C-alpha cells in the first residue's frame, strides 16, 4: 500500500445480547483497524441508558480498561474512521449518539450519501441543527422529524430518501439494526458468538472472537435484532447489486470472506490474471507490501517467476511523524519501506501494487529499487486504471490528480521512471473475481450506477461540510 493511495472511510461492528458487549466490540474494532485509523468510538446500552466513548487515533490508543468498564450494557456498536466527509476532528467521531422524542439512538456508518447536500439543506430549513459535518447525521434527523415513536416505522421511509452507499448499524436502547443499501456497495456481515448476535464490516472481525459467520446481509436488507430474536425485511425496490470492487483489490483483509468469496483467493486470481495479460521476462516478482502481497504471489505462481520480499514495510509508522531538520529525500516513503538489496541487485524486477493513484509514491518506490541495484523495473497494478472520483465513501483525489486519467501507461512509466507500466484490464478484474456486472466499477469506467451528487464539484462539497 502506498502513501498516495485511496482510503476506505471506515469499519463498523456491533454486538447484541452479551454482558461484555463493549469489550467484544473493542476487539472487533481491532480487527477492522485497517479500514480507518483516524478515530474510533463505541456506544453501549443497558436497555435504559447509553454510554459513549470515542477519540482520535487507533483503537488501542482510544480505549483503556477504565473507559471500557464504563461502557455498560448488553448492546454495543463501534466504529473506526477514515474521514472522507467531515473534517478529521473529534466532533466527527462515530458512532453518533442522540436523544429524540422516541428515545435514544446511536449510529455507525460505512459509506457516503450522494444526496447528502440536498437532504441536509432541506432538514436545516425545517429547523434541524446539525452537531457534526458528517452525512451520517442525516439519518438521525430524518428519523427524529418523523412523528411516529415506532423506530421501524420512522426508519424505513427515512432510508428510502437516502441515495448512495451505506452499510450501517443503528442502535436504540434495546434494538440493534443492520442496514445495507440497495446497491450493496459496502459489505456488512452477520455472525454469532455464544448466543449473541454480531454485525461487522468484515468477517475477519468474527474470527478474533471465535465467532461464526452466518451470512452477508443482502443488498437492501434491514435486520432488526432484539430480545425476540432477528427479523429481516427488504423494504426497497429490488436493485442490482454493485459491490465495490476495491473490497477484493485492497480494502478487505485477505482473511475475510466478502459475498461468499475468499478475499485471499480473489486477490491471488488478480495476480494470476495480470500474469496472463502481461507476461514479462523477469527474474523476480515483488509486492508493495502489505496489501499487494497476495496479488504478487498470484503473479509469481502463474508465471513461474520466483516471489521474493523485495521491500520491507515498517509496521510502526503512525500517520504523523517528525521529519529531521536536515531534509532526507523521500523521507516519508523511506520511513515506511526499505528495499532488500540482496533480492534486487542486478535483477529484472516485476513489482505488483494494488493501484497507482497519483503516481508520486510509485515513483519513489521505483527510485528506491533502482538505488538498490534493480536492473529493470516493471510496475504492474492489480486494479484497472483509476480515472474517476469515487462518491461512495472512498477517498479518491480529483481526476486532475489521477495519473491514469491524464496519461497513457507508457507516459506513466516514464513519469515514475519504470521500464514499463501495466494495469489489469476491467475484463480481467471481472474474470478474476468471477463477477459479471454485479459490481461497482465507477472509478474505472465513470459509470455511477448508484447515482452521483448533482452539480458536483469538490468545492461545493467542501463548502457544504463547513
Ligand atoms: S467508485 Fe471505485 S472505489 Fe468507489 S465504490 Fe465504486 S469501485 Fe469502489
């Protein structure tokens, strides 16, 4: 994974029916930490009162024994955040907690609403006072402005007004609700442990609890869990699924299962497909660690070229660090990666990364490999070229900054100082993952099947958030 990368917005985790609900959520969030490192939060409920703790930083920094002990109750919902809407400040931590005429609510959201601007403007003109800059808060206001006290009756019409990507966990005093948008853009899975119900962005978080994966929520499914058990319904008109393909390429952990498919196996197939599409006479295949390890392994297995660890990634680098006064070239990249000269010297090196976004980090990595003695460098991306912005909860730069939107592969090779550059084809991506058109490819194709904000400019969105 490179620094100039695209980032997922967040991960959500919920537990219903366990005396240690908050502690289980805490562990679940640990397993989902890769989905967001800016902030973390948990809200719990004992059936009467809600308890909340959140903060900026990693799960392990935000929570300790005393604050976890204060999160009482048999239900808890948690969230790890990487911000794509709303500033990176403590007020924008999730889950959002609120009191309204029907009781108390807490909401954790993964995704992005494409009609957030219009909904927020409408709600504000009806008197709503927003506490955060997040699109997530819109659902709270839609529910609160509904006159019914019955949560289900207020929720379903509210959901029908929202467009875009949302996998959510909503909690009231004694109910936990899992919600997946009709396009099924972001994943949400249901599990069990010791008779308790679990909801999670990814199945790997069940493994840490010795929990069992029951199934994926279907696109457009709403699951309500309370003391009577689980009730499922599909209140939306049937829509074709459009799962985000970056869940397989990069976001989800390889030990997760997404839509009944092993992320590990799919990622390996991406590498195999790359080798079929772009055979190269090379000496060694290396990955840009860690998210490209499995795809690089697939390339090596298909091509018969040895797989080696040519870059070592430090796992102890936070998001901020102090650079020495004496400027070191490419300091940010160097502190994260170091090349293994023994593997690279005099070799024709095939590098596999999961994407090339702006190309700035790719160039630094290629420079680093050349300095370590690589004779040839062929840079392969296990995703197709990213040419368009994502409006569904993934932080992508403006198309003006996306290198593939502005250059051809041979020009990109020159720009990043590689001997060649190749991107997996869209057809190859579909073949490797066994999906047909039931997925989102908008950042590659520009076809936004789940809608896009009207009159969108980054400027308008930024102003809307302030
Ligand atoms: S536009 Fe790209 S990153 Fe965004 S949801 Fe679709 S496939 Fe995923």
